[in-house]
């Protein structure tokens, strides 16, 4: 049961949140300009990071807002929490 | 035998003034308040408590706590039955009833004990190997045999009458275990003012101190415990939880505790909650979980009367039980000499202490010798003998190179106390992701480097002396408080003197003097009947890793989870593989430390409270009118409305005919509704839906398909435009929450620049669908201020006005192909409007219908239901809905249409199916093949997604997803069914009624 700090509500139990998977996957501005492989990479492929991993979470049973989390996939330590459009303190997104 | 014949005259912590009567295997016994079932039975001289699960060997109590592998009892009967309760942990209460498991017909005479003789026929891997034998042999012979032989207790079949509850707590310091280290830690942390929770699985706090003969600050240890508890009670921020097992150490210092509130009470005295689940988030955790003593491994080491030395002291000192008349102690370390002294002090004849070490000179061995106890050094017990109770041991010398030799001597005894050293209880540390570290010096696994905010102290950290436990506990408690931002110092350690000890001699198994394959079985895992020979067999058969060996032999399985046997088992495997113990593997413990009841985990989340039940504003009317309901997500939706004498078939047929020939109405309030406002609302819909929205006129509605980025259909529904920047979207009933989350995600994370706001209004509006050729006449009467003429109110238009005097939004849309209107009103007024529609339609015999009729009506028109005719792998084109896709401009999923797999023309496509026999209704999900007689695996051509009897068509109709289906009109496919029938059906367009759409064009 992770303890996740919602940027708007503060620390709450994991059971209030849902994970949306890898963060910072930007929807291509012009999908037609992409090859099938490039489009497939955007739609289907995700990194399987061992270590610090940027992911999206939503405070489902709270403010219903989405935000980003840097979570270590080995230790489950949460290194940073930041709003969409922000960069995490002390590191790159 | 008189009551409690084996109870010592004095001493112990049981209350002799409060006798407690109980029943074991149908026989009545008496114990005392403060007893466990195990101590009470032992006080009555009952040592044979159980039969082992595989060989049905006689088994007795070996331990005194959670690590007990043998004495699993069936506690109580009926709804209160508890299978696999540990006799060592069940507190005795008046009228308790318990019985042995694995014994048939009785524990004294067990017919299955032939298994012991049969042992060579069922070695390790028996299950795996048996599965490879002929299947018929398995089902006819072995399964029957194993089902009778295997398994522990019997789960209750009655509804659990108990209540359970959950509570959440936060604390600065959680201390697990209230032995010397835990009590010290709780005191040091509690004095700082920190919020402390101290949990211990036993009813009485104190752990090993409750059986200790040591003194602390010159007082008996138990008096120090009383003083510590008294002080803790004065600290307002300290919560002491007895009977509370910390069974899970999860992420981010979240721990789960099962607190047993009334299992210790007579059944008739129980009320309120049986157990409470504590969900604790702790800033710091101090683990003081103690250590489990390891058995020694020799022939017949499982006989009743063979007990761990520490448990012998506990039963003698704490429970005042005389465990035997003639005792032998067999130990590879100094600690068990204390047990010899305790037995001696209790008047038991200690025949000898057998020690593999030469001339042990530790303080306790010297004390034993001084007490006149014979020490047979450089020797081992090679075999125990006896039937239902140990009657003696065979002792042989142990040479310096670790072999047994010399002449054997036989000693008579009825009690054998054994100690192979101590294993720290690192379960919670391991659960917290710290990797256990093997210590050669201490011959045990120690807790690894902490990953979470925790520390282990005392015996669970490999610090086995009382002084180290107290000092370590005080330091850890103070430090935990400091780390939680409380100012405090480390209290002085009380005065304690531990006996000077000599090192133990690691002895993982006693060498067998018998030839391989002969000799009596030496057990490692008592609960799973795993012996040395089983582990060696696994090694011979190629199992190199402890993880594989465990699964092959069942070592460490069951309720025991390897508490006693794991280390010995790993050592025997390491020896067989000629490698070191750390090379053989480490040991990883997962939750739960001890079994947890389902009730504790479920708490109050049962029955109607398991999941929210959502009812529409019209639910009461549906109930009053006899509706049968079906669950759609969390909603209760009317399924059909049977009239007296009607079955479902008859009711649905009647409802379907009414909708196409007269007028019918349905409660469509469960459809998801999202209010969308903002100047970018139309642009947003352009990206979310596959069609264009900017030019939709105000007061008009449009059907939309929503895709995932992979191009597959995700949801659908009708959205109306109320104003330039104001839309109301409807979603499928089951998809409402998913869609809302999906829309919010795009807005918040991808398009935050868009000025769009979303509000779920599903519950705010009630929706009444009025359907059929007479619907216009009905709604005209209900909504007199709206012009329902064909010209004034065209298809896919919205009009605002009143319905039965209530502000209403009326939309002319159709999910049936008939003329149809949906009246939307404030949910609070739903009943008033519904009643008005019923009244207005009375002269046309207006017919309420449910979801089943809705499904049939839409299938007659070939309209899809997302999630039934689609499954996440279906594109709009696959459904023949290319018309819903705009030609220019991007939207989610569009680019995927040109992926090679999505662009294939021979994908599975949605078609209609007409069975050759019009009276046969295909089962949904039926697979379709070209040739039903083709050899298996018969290539699948597709499957039936929707199938109904259509009263309007006078025959069955179906929809199916068929490979390249659009090009296969007229082809006959076959559905081989589970019952042996083969149903033939011909592919057609999936529109069975009114293909021109004339019905709604009126
Ligand atoms: Zn929040």
C-alpha cells in the first residue's frame, strides 16, 4: 500500500489512486507523418524500467486529477510527485 | 487419570482457581484459565494430538507458539468451525470443543496410518509423477485415495455468524512483539511522547520472559514485564494490542494486524466483532519478533513426546505442566541446558543431556553437571523409538569428522527435548523487502539491510541474550522516536546477567547409522511430512534450487510456511548438492505470517456492502410492477416485466411486439451522461469521437463512436448540443466511469490548453424512452408545449419544454428503429413523469420493457452493444460502421486504421446469422467452423456475439464476428455445441427488420 502525495490533496493511501502507466508519452502532433513502426511505438510500446520510472497517476477517489510520479520500480520509493506540465524537483522528467 | 494429573503443584501463570472444562475428540477434560489447548491437554497427559497429513503418523505438540506444525485441530463445529487451529495458540475457554484432523476413524487408531508403511510408494514428487501416469488411473484410483488422505481441517460450510471490522491507524513507532526487546523499545519510544502501537500475538505480553528464570534489576523477569506494562498504560499516546498478529509488512511502512477480539471467550459469551483488521501506516517500525528454535533431524524425530527445548521450558515454567517422568535432552548448543535445569527443578528425572560437542564448558552445562545431570558429550541421538509416544532413544558417538560410530546405547525416556539452535523470525523483515543474510557464525539467517523505515532488535536480529534484547530494544525505541521527530534519550539498560555460552555446533541432520534407504524416517518439515530422504531424492532428480525443491517436496508449504523446517531443509539440500547454504538459496517470506481468516480481510465489505448498488429514480415503480432485475455494472436494471403466468420468454416476446406495433417505454436513466462545456468543447469532441462535431446544429444530436488509440471501439453513445459551447454526452451504462476518466485524462495531461469542463450528470437526470408507432401520440399528451410533428421535430433533434409540468429535454432518437423519444427530466421528478407517460399511453396498452427486450430490438436492427458485439479488438469498419468516420481531421485512433493488421480486408467482421432451423437460438459465444467434421483443431471462422428469439421476425436471429464476413454473404457455417448438436446458419446482413429505416421516418 504505497503512500502517494497528491499534489493537490497531500499524502493519501494508494487505494485512493489509479495508475495510468508510463508518463510523458506525448501524442504525436501529426500522426500521419509517422511510420507504422513509429506509431506502434507510441501506441503499444512502453519502457520496462528497473529503477526510477515516471508514471501517471490519478486521484480517483479524491480530486480526480492526474499527475506524475517518479517511482523506483525496485524499492517502490517515490522520488518525486509533480503536476502535468511541471518537471520534478531536482531532476528531469 | 484424574483431572490435570500432569499439572505441577505450584508455579506457572495459569489460574488454578479457575478450572475450565473442554472437549477433545469427544472426551471431556479440565484445564485452567491461562492455558492453551495444547498446555491443557499436556496437563492431562495427552500427547497424541494429530496425525500427519501424508503418512498419518502419530504426532504431538512440538512447540509452544505460532511455529507449531503438528497440533492443528478442528476447533468447534458448524458455523463456528475453525480448521487448522494451532493447539498452541488457542486460548482455553469453557465448553471449547476440538478434534484431531487427518485422523480416520480416530487419532488413536488411524486406518490411514498404513501410509507409514506405504511411504516408499509415495515419495517426494508423488503428485507430479502421478499426473504423468495414465489419466484413467488417476481419476479412478489416485484422486479418490489422495482426497481422503490429504488435506488438513474441514472448512465450515455455514454462513459465518461473526462480524469483523477494519480500522485505520497512523503511528510514529509500531513495535512488533512484546518480548524483552519489544517491551523495551515501546518504553523508550513511548516515554518521548511518540504515538506508539505495541502489538503481540499472545494474550499475555512478555514473550520469552513469561517462562524465564532470569532476573531483571534483581526482580523476576515476569515482574519486570508487569512494571513495563503498567508504565505503558500511563502513557496516553501508547496503544497496546494483545492477541494481535502483525501478519503483513507491505509497501511504505504499511502493516496489517489481525486482532482477535473474542476467540478466547466461550461461544455463548461472544458478541460484536470477532476480529479487527488494523491497517497501520507507521513512520518507524521496530521488529522484535523473537526466534524459533530449530528441531534436530534424526530417525523418528516426529514421535509425540519429542519437543523443542524452549517449548519444554515454556510448558514447565509458564503453564506448570509435568511433560514426562524421564527426560532426555538433545542439543547442539547451551540454551537447552536451561530446559534440563527447568525440568530438574520441576522434579522430572533428567536422564541425560546428549551433546555432539566435546566437553561443553558453558555456564549452563556446568550448572547442569553441578545439579547431577549426566552429560553424554560428543554424541548424538540417532533414533527415537516408540509408538504413540516416545519410549526411548538410541545414542551413538559422533566422531570429529562428523560420522556416527562406536557402540550404541539405549536410554529410556518419555520426553525428548531437542534444540538445533535458533532461527530469528525474520518474516516481517523479509516481507519488507530486506534480503536475509546468512551468518556462518550464528548459523542462521539474519535480517537484511532495511529497505523500509524499520529495524530489527533482540532475538529476531540474532541477538539471543536477554541483555542484548533489552539494550537493543531501548536503543531502537529511542532512535525510532528521534527519527519520528521526538526528542528523547536512550534509557539505561536494566541489570541482567546472561550465562556465558560456548558456540553451538551446526548439526543439520544426524548421520544415519543405517544403510541408505533403510532406517527410520527423519523429518525436516513435520507439517508436510518432508524428510531428509525426500530432499535428497529431489536433489538426485535434478532439483538444484531450493525454490524448485520446495515445490517438488512441499517443504515449507501449508499453514506452516517453513517456520521450523526451512533452514534444516536448505542445509540438507546444500549438503546433497555439495555447496554452501547461501549458494543453495536464501529464504523469502511473503505475507501472511500466520493464516488470516477471510472474515478479517473482508470485514464489513460483504453482501450488500460489497459493492455499491445503484438504483434509478424509478426503481420503486419497477419493483411494484414485478420487474425482474439484472445487474449492469453496479446498476439494478429492469430485465423484463413478467405478467402473471408469463415466463421470461413470453414476457420478452410481448414487450418486443408492443414496441414495434403499439407503444412501449423503458427506464434508460442508467446511461452515462457527461455535461461538457467550454469554448473548445466541439473541438474536444472532434478528437474524442470518430465523426465531426463542429457543424452540429444547436438542438441537434449525433451518434458517436469512441476509439482507443489502437483504433478499436471503446464506447459509443449519442451527444446533443444544447448551445454553442454546451453538449451533453451519453455513454454506455457500464462504460460511464471509464469514459469520464478517459476524457479527463486527455484534457488534463495532453490538452490542458483546451477550455473544456466535464461534469458527470448521470444521476441528475432520469431518462424515459418512449418507443413505437404510437409514441408520438403519447409524448404529445405528456409534453403539450412541444410540437412533435414530423416537420417541427425531426429525427436526431432535441426540444426543450415540459413533461407533466416538469422541465424536460426531449430527444428524438432510436435504439430500436421505431419512432422513439427520450424524455430527460430532473431525477427527482422521474416518477411523476413516468406515471404521466403511463397514463397517457394507457389507451394504447403502453408496455414497460426491460433490458432484454432492448437487446432484442436493437439486434433486429443490427445495432451493436459495445462490449458484447465488440471486445476491444473490433474497429468501426469491422462493424460496418465506416459511415461514422469523418473523412478529414484527426481523432483518437484514426492513424491505427492504416496499420497493416487493422487495414486488412479479411478481419473478423460483424454479420448476421440465420439458423437453418428458425426455431433454434444459437448460444452466444458459440464458435463457427466451415466443416463440423474436420479433425481437431478445427479452424475457427468466428463466433456468435448476439443471439435471440425475435418475436417480430417469428424466428431466431443472431449476430456474429466472422473472418472476412462481409464477402461471405449466403455462406453456411456450423456451430458445434457442447451438447453434441451442430447448428447450421447462413451469413446475412445484420439487419432483420425494416432495412430501409421506414419505421422511424414518420
Ligand atoms: Zn487529489
